C-alpha cells in the first residue's frame, strides 16, 4: 500500500526524453527495440539489487539495536520496535530508489514518493494512538510511535541506513551517466540545458519592416532626384 504509487509514477509519467526529441532522433528507439532496459540480465540484476538492499535493511538496524535500547519508563526494545523501524526504512528506501531511476520528475512523481513516505508515518501515528478507543487496533501498538520518536537509535537508523543502502546505486548511476552515457542520456542532458537557458529569443519582424520601409523611401527619393528608375536602366528617363 505505502509503496504502490512510485511504480505508477514510473510506468505512466516517466519518460527518458520528449516526444519531439525522439521524433527528430529515431535512433533513440533502438534501446526499446533491442530490449536493452528489460531482459534476462536486467531482471537478475534487479533481483540481486533487491537482495542486497534487503540484507542491509535488516542487519544494519539489527546491529544498531544489538545491545538493547531502554527508556526511562522501563520500556525496552523488542520485535515491534525493530520491526517498525525496519519497515519504515523499507518504505523510505523503496520510494527513494524509485526516484533514483526516474528520468523525468513530474508533480505526480513528487506526490508518489514524498506522499508515500509521509502516509506511512501518518498511519503509524494514528494507529498507535487509537487503542483503547478503538478495540480492533492491536493493543501492543499503543503509543509505539512516541516510543520510536524518543529513541536516538531510531533517528540514527532513519538518517544513516537509507544513505548506506542507496550509496552503491547512486555511485553506479553517476558513473554510468558521467562516463558511459547512452544516446538517450546525452539527448536528455541537452534538453535540460535548453530548459535552463530558457526559450530562444525570436527577433520581432517590426524593426525589419521599418528598415525596409526606410530603404524603399530612400530609393524612391533618389529616383525622383536623378530621373532614373530603380531597374538600373539609366537610359530610360521619367
């Protein structure tokens, strides 16, 4: 539920470059025609990346809470603290990974990524404050968000773990675009540069009309003074 919107943003709104650029450069369709972005190799690469992320997302919080976390009220960490910490990290990393592979950020991209992360924390806050007013809510979740929010280890994991998990992905993406760009990457960067430069300034035709009018008036005046026409046949007098 909390990670369902980013795939929609990728599938519906993401585009590698504009339709105009593709129309002017048909060779850009070669990537999809040859299945360079979705094939057996890419499939297993994504599976391997998912396993790598899963291992880090579990073991880094696990090691951070290995010695135990306790509160002044006597509350100690347990499977609920660890589980909700890991799930929070899963939502954050999944959404940020989707943003990392997006080529075109739209308003829906921002809503799907930041909105999904915010929706999870909103759900956690509401769900952990409903009991005992609402009986169907698990009683062991009561006050859980306040417990998590008061733990420095939780905030430490929330800030550090996503960076460590996605650091390799970010490095590979940077090296690929900076040193081994595809034709699509090159044209996409050119589009970005054109957008930064702004629309091209088209000279107004009005000054050109005024200049042509002055030239014509000057030529007619010269013709009247000399008695010659504009055709250059000086033997034909008016």
